[in-house]
C-alpha cells in the first residue's frame, strides 16, 4: 500500500466517507470530489518547510541554534510517480473496452504524440529516443511510452480501475518558472526543473497535464461495434444549408489521406487550418501562385465536405477547425479498417 493511498484512507475514515480499497487503489469512493480535495492537500503542502522542521528535531546542530553555521539539508526527489485513476462501474465494463484502448495506444500513438503528452515540443530539433512497449503481466496488460528517461504508462488495476501514470526520472528535461538573476536583472524565467522538493508542485502540474492529454486522446475509443454502424451514415449524400454534398468513401485512398491529415496528433489541442491540411497533403509547395490558390480552394472544398458530414467543426471567430467526437470515431474506424489484416477479417 502506498503512502498516498494510506493517507487518503485514514482521512476518509475520519471524515466518515465510505470507500472500498484494494491494494494501493480505490475501486469505489462514496464522495469522489471530497476525497480528491483531501488528496490535493498533499500537493499544496510546503514540503521543504515541513521537512526542515523535522530535520531540526533529528539534528539540532543544523541551523542557527547549533552555532556551527552548517548548511541546511537539501531535500531532493530522484524519481517521482504520479497516477490518475479512472474508476469503472465494474470489472466487466473495463474489460470490454480495455483491449481497444491498448490497441489504439500501440497502433495510433506515435513519437509526436508521446512528446505532446509529456509537454515537449514536436519539432525537428528533438533528437532523443522515444519508444513504446507492451507487457503482459499476471495483473493485466501494460502499455508504456518512454521519452528518454521519463515515461507515461497505462494499465488496468484491480479489475475495474484504469490507471495512467507518469514517472519522472530526469527532472531536468522539463521547465519550471522561477525568479532568477540574469545579466544582473532579477526576473521570472523558464529554467530546467530541479530535483528539489521545492519543485514538487511543478511535477504534479506536468504529470496531471500529461494524463489529461493522454486520456483525451483515448476518448475516441469506444466499445467494439460493427463498422457499418459508423460508416454507413457518411456513405450517403447529405444536404447542409440547402446545399447537397456527395457521399464520403471512407476506405478510399483519397479520403484516407485527408482523414490522416486532420487526425494528426499535433492538432488535438489547438486545431488545424486550411494551410495545415494543405501542407500534409501536398508537402511539395508549388512555385506558381495560381497552383497554390487551386490547392487552397481544393482543400477548402474537402473541409466543407467533412463539415457537412459532421466530422469537423469550425472554431468560432478563428481560421481553425477541430475534429468532432463523431469525426474521431468515424475517421479512426475507417483508417483501422484499411489497415486491418485481411486474413483475420476472413477467418
């Protein structure tokens, strides 16, 4: 049992909140919001100040009282783990969808996605190592994504709990905003994060944001269902604003290129523009202005078609588009169907 789960169990017991605990996780909590506030107290605690008081009890020579002018202890964290648990109603519900989550994480999350999950830039300057592994254990199946020394992983716990966990082994890979002196000027700057406990709140912030991005990327996965339930609707002509639009051809090579372009992981947060899609569909930019305009108009027609079928939406007041939840499901299903092993489909 971890210290955090033991701490929360004691506080909930004292407050009269019902819960069911198995090992180091909770499969049921009567008042989740209240329990979360209790656990958040650990994150906001001034650990450096608290540990300094404890060290004074153990070693009274440290500090002004000892008269030896000894430096205080430097409290550091060599490795930290932060987990987010998603509790399902029962083990059967999680077991029904978990294989699809694992399949999506292995097949669809590439190196750019892993960089984005852990808050790193997805540009060409990165020359580190990104890897993903799948491990089957007695407890269940675990998917782990490594970004150099740090990682984010997903696994099922105690049957009905989905856990996403970030491990930070090298804090220097991340940034923290601190007051520093630069060229004789005192100002706030982003600097490499330290191993000091003073930056624990930043570790929590990084890990929590990573889990939010990871779970958002998994939100497109649904319970297994026949592909026809998703694809039949977009395989028919539609009318939007009194204007007819052709049916989509979800598994055609031409449609697949557009689906892959708009589903790119770099667009999940901010969205994408006509130029973003054009760049991915036509990497070789034409030199002639007329050709560039024709490409732009062609991309506009493609985006209108996707909007008419409800796969993307325009972000109000901007040039950006975002994929709708329905679009995530349909376009992901179409791409998976194209990549499916024919021998397994025919079995």
